[in-house]
């Protein structure tokens, strides 16, 4: 079973038509944010059923602008999941807000809505109000959006979907669920994601005011909107009413995004086939736990999080990493629980034991290769490599 390749957990899918799409834009008059960016926004709106879309430099920038557009202020309380990328929590820090976490549901690995409700009640009993919840559709499995929406109506917080993993996922047979439940939805087009623009992100929303603020903030807080100007010296004239950023994305990146979006459904179906293969391979192996999928959900499989019972098997995860690498597969771990990052421990006093399900998940989780260009031969190689490595501890 020797194979000179090393398999990593994720990889972009770039074909000739992508290269041509980018090259077509490069000689244009506009290569930074211009007409192709608007076209990409229109395609995103259509695909995800949103009234408004703003494409931006990356998914962290879009979360930052969501935080500003939703008017999060110093000491506001923002809740997210500990099993996510840093940005889902950091966006609150950017604007001086406080971060709190709620543990994950052990089956879906998304925020546990029962524990969230308990936390909301606790805050209410202390006369504190939670400003927003950033729910992460982790790995491509939608959070329990129906319950989240009910809690939003009951407790009056804002709801953000950090949707970076879940493009193409379905909730109650709806591929356009994200904007229906959340006030604002965050996308990343990093190369490991379902579709890429190299670096890139987007904010989708059905709220005109949020969209207006995001569009202004991504270009230095400048506006040329005649309805907002205090005066108008001429066609060159702009005004700045608040501090913004340069979070623009280029038109040639958006050309890539448009071409990739056309193939999103194909990408998702390839990812689902790979997940099916892994599911059937590992299903009867009691050393591992395969990801489960709720009945009302279709998973988008940005990641295939396989849990290995390292604790029960008395296997050292770090040693397992190197043994598996020897056998040709390099896994990544998603994620180191955010509350255990030194910054969050020091700033808010979080500690080991605060969110035990997330911590156990981190101990066991490995993200194994999943991307559309993996062939059957690759999958045979990868699964055999994992099995052989596990067997080597017998
Ligand atoms: C859940 C989640 N949120 C936010 C981000 C940030 O996106 P970006 O890397 O484009 O800044 C990522 C990307 O890694 C992510 O996975």
C-alpha cells in the first residue's frame, strides 16, 4: 500500500475554466472591487436566497463588519461555541464585547440549545442581557436553527450564522435556510472551504440596514449616497461618517468565486459520496465514532470529523499523528476549544473543565481528508492507512 502522496484534510478544486475566468478579468479596467464583485454578490443572493450580499476580503473581515453592523458595544455579551475557528469569538473582542461560550451538542457538535437556554436564563436572573449568539454550522452540519430562532424571539438577542463550513447544507430540505433564521450570515472562501476565491468572504442578510453598514464599513466608512451626504461638492465628493476599513476583495477573485459557485452542487455531492464511503468503512469499528446527521438535515461535509477513542484505547494522539503520517495521511484537528486559548483563559478566566463535551471532542477528533478530487483509489488508501495505524496498537 505504499503511495508517495501525502493526503491532507482539505484542498481547493481548480480547473481550467477557473483559470480562464480569472485571466479574463485581469486585463480589465477594474481589477479591484468592481462590476464582477457585484455579479458575484448577485449570484450569492440567488443561490442562498438572500436580499443582500456584500463580498469582502475574508471571513474574519465579514465577522468584524457583522459585529459593527449589529452595533455590538463594549461589554456586550456575545455567545458562541468553543468548537470553532478563533474568528467566531474574536469578532466580539474586535469591538470590545465580552465572549462567553456554550458547550456543544455531543451528536451534532454544534451549539447545545438546551445549555444555551439555561445560560440565557442565568444571565436574565442576573439582570444581564445577551446581545448576540454566533452559531457555527460546524463541519457542515446545520445548528438547530428552529430552536435558536425560538430562543431569539424569547430572549431578544441577535442571531449570527457563522456559515463558513455549511455552504450547500440543508435544514428541513432548504438549502437557503441560513438567511431565514439569522440576522447576518458569514461566509469564508478560504481554499479549504467548499468554494474558494483564494482569500475571501461575504456577509449575506435580509436586512437592508445591516447591508448598508457593511458596504460602507468595507470601504473606510466612506459614502457617496446623496441621501446621507451633509453637502455635495460634486461627482468626486464623498463623506466619512464613521471609521471603516479596507476589506475589499478584487474582481479577479470574484471571477473565480462565480465560476466555483456554479459547481458548488457538484462539489457537495462529491463530498457526500466521500462521507458515505467513510461512514460505511468505519461504521462497525468500535474504536471510532463517525459523525451523525440529524434527520431534518443534509450535511455539507466541509470536514469529516472522525472521533477516535484515544482515551479508551490508551493511544497517545500525538504519537498516532506521526504514525499515520508515516502511512501517508496528515490529519488536522478542528478545533482546539477556543476557551482554552491562553488569550481567553487570561482575559475571561476560562479553564479546563468549563465545557467538557467540547474538550472531550477535541481529545478525540481528527479531520480526515475530504475534498471533491479524491478518487475511490485515494479513499481506499486513506481508510486502509487509518485502519493499519489503529491496528498497529493491538
Ligand atoms: C467557522 C469559521 N469562521 C470564520 C472563519 C474565518 O474565515 P477566514 O479564514 O476567511 O478569515 C473560518 C475560516 O477558517 C471558519 O472556519
